[in-house]
């Protein structure tokens, strides 16, 4: 089918807008390709240090430039469920590399923190900045110039975007991203959410809440709802950086291990020493990023990627904007319902046909650029396949089904769950913001109500508990942006707001902070920029001002005359309490340097 007109037009203008920066980036990549990696260019002392820990055979292999060497960048730690499975991956990769005639070394580790652990805690204010720390840590790991390709072991919220920025900085070598998979299904996500709301209302105690949470998050693997972690895995498939159909295979299964070994074989095949050299800087281009945005909208993915995709694209010299994302959202139908946009979790989504079905259906419907390079090497159509174990314990691929296994979870193009995607960009006199409407009921798509202004999410919780919020209102939560306090995710006050909405009140949220992929039923304008700490209009809103959040027309306004607003001074907030302790003082330089949310909230 002919490419969708909006997809074609947004791609055209993205290529045009990125012309100069993309040329500069590719010039740097090509210069690095010319120079190496070239281990014989290292001094004998350099090289000896580089393989001192290797076995005798690997040392001999790495003495020249004939045998390809894979650098492994790993986010393994044994505290976080999503990254625990990576414990065994380096040995799997090394064994597969040796069998295929190559070598693999763990080049370095990167930090991996969990927003689920730090929600509402001081550590959450390091979360977004960890993405750029991960990018820099990736660069340090690969800086030894010993590697012909890199394999990236990371799965969760800021880890994959950080690894991607680092990988694109080393765009002269191939990059293969290796998922670890989701944990098996536990307590259904909607039941967990009900228990959280009952706890917020004081109807159940902490013991019952902890039992529900533990039954939901119960084993190694990613959380099973469709938040940022699983949105990351979707993006890597739509961008061609995973093996086809590999995102949602559970950890510690024969197929998961076979896919990891196969990813290693593929990484060796696409180095400069083979016949399919695929440096990631050339593989990933404007069409790749358009495919990523289209996938995000079609699946109702995480709002965090309104930040991450912009930052990732700029690492490749591509000037993606929020307006590009908004225009695509208006043209891309919602074709998946996964919690919080539905009752299914990612295991149910995968069983119903998952990403292989969705990619095939969207290519056939003209929503995706098929003519892109991938690590699999067969265009994006090669990702419309499902992996299966063969009799020898290896992997073979089968064509994806052309119909969903469950029409409540996946939809055909001509019968979508909604005509537009899950994300929308808002504009108005408050500034620019992002909203996720795929889980918001239609009757809540427009809220106009008096503002109640807060500078801390716990003040909202306290106001709820004291009965001060039993009315229509828009909670304006400011001084949460990247410059103020690192742009933490804000979920502690969402159960109370949900309770108030269920009681029949008109409730909405406007904030310069984040809500992530778990954004649910409350209409919310997030990532508002300019942020309060930069004197943005959100800092001028006062209690009682009428605020209108209109997700249908894409408007975000405080209904106060321009003359009055011009004469108001922005509010100030003493943020010392949010900038020291739990390591936050170490990030002062990043807070000073960070760009706005509309530019990816990056320090680069």
C-alpha cells in the first residue's frame, strides 16, 4: 500500500530540517569508520592491557584484526527484576561468539535504577539524569577501541534510551540490543490498581497493599504493564535493533537463551570484517525514528518517549520535534490495548500476535517505512515474523499471523480501538505540554476548573486526606521540571486524584514533571515547558484561576487576561530540600545545564 500521506510528509520535513546536522554526524561516523576499530593500531602495551584477562585462545585471536570482537555493555544488577536475567547473558554471548569464530568481552557496565523503587523518594530526582549518565558510561566502556560491534543489555526506563544515545555516539560500529523479557503474568494490573485506590481511601491496610504489589511484581523480568520499559522494547523492534519478535519472550526459557545466542551470531555477521557491514549510525536514520514514533502511537506507549525519542534522535543528528510527534498521532490509529490502556498485560499482548502481527499489519496499511536497514538485514518486513525453537535448540522464524489472536487486545488497521494515537501535544498560554489520552475516558477529555496550586506532590496527598479537594479543580503541580529537581515521575498523588474523579468531580493535572508510561485515567498535561524554575507561565498561575485542559483541540490555557498575567511575577520556590541528600548534590551541574522538556531534557 502507498505510504500514509502524513507519515510521508512528516518524514520529508524531518529530513529537510535535519539536513545540516545529519551531514555533520555522518561525516564524523565515516571518519571513524576509516580509522578503525583497528587493534593493530594500538601499542603492544595498549593491546596487552586490553586482553590481559582473556584466555589464551582469545588473546591469540585478538592479536590481529581478523577475528571480530564484540563489546558487551551491560545494565545487569541483581536487585532489579528486569535486569537480573542479564546475569547469565555475557557467558551465553561469549560461548556463541567463540562457536561462530569471534570473541566477546564485557566492555563495561552502566547504572540501572528502577523508578518503581524510587517513586516518591529522593532517588527519583536522579532518574531522568541517569539516562545521560548511562550514555556517558557507554562511551567509557567502548572508548578502548577494541570492538568491531557492540551488544547492549538493558531494558528499562532510562537505560535503553541512554544506551541508544551512547550507541549512536559510536555510530561507526554495529549495535544489537538484546532484551531480557517480561516476568510471567501475576496479579492482574487492574486488580493491583484497585487495591492501590482502596489503600488511598483508607479501606485496606499496608499489609494488603504489599501483598497485591508483591503478587504483581513477583519474579525476574520487566513489569508486565505497558510502561516505559516495555515501550522501550517495542521501539527497539520498530527501529530494527532487536531480532524479530524477541522483545516479549520470558526470561530463563530455552527460546530466550537461543535468541541471545542468535543475536550474537548476527552481531558478528554485520561487522566490517564480514559482508554485511551495518554501522548503527548509518542504519538508524530519519525513517527509523518516524517508525518509532508511529509504533509509540499505535500501541499507546509511554509519555516518557516524548523526551527520549527527541534526545535519541539528536544523538544521530536528527531534529525530531514534539510537533512531528503530534502530527503523526493525529494520523495513526490506536491498534493495541495493553494495561493501562486495557486489561491485557504484555504477555497477553505477545500471545495475541504482539509486535510481529502489528508490524506486518502496519506495513501492509502504509503506516511504516519498510525500506529501512535493520540488524536482521531484511528490511522492516523481516520483523513481521515470530521466533520459534527448532529441533536443534536454535531459532527459526515463522511468518506472523495476519489476524489478531484476541481482538480485545490487538486490532486490524480498518477496525482500530481509536482513530488517533495515544499521545497528543498541547499548546496554549501556559506553554507546551504532553498528554496521554488512550486510557482517559472521552467524558474527561476536556476539563475546565479552578486551579489549586502545589509545589510538591505530597501536598496533594495531604490536601486529599484532609478533605480539601472534594470539588472540581485542576491541580497545578510546578517546580518539578528538569532544572528544578530533575523532573521526577509523579505517581504518589494519582490514586487520590482517581478517587476524586470516581466521586464525580472534574479533576485534571497540569505539571512540569513526568507521569511516565503508567499514566492512566486522569487527564494530565505533563512535561509543561517553559518550566516553573525558568520562569514559565506555570509559575504565574494562582489558586482560583480557571484552567482549561482540552485534549480534543490540543489547548492548554489559564483563562486570565494577558494584561494581568504580564503584570504577575513568577512564583519562587526554595528547592534546597530537593537538591541535596541521596546523591542529588552531585547532579547540580546537570540541573544547571539541562535543556527543556521539548528538547528532550538532555544535558548534551
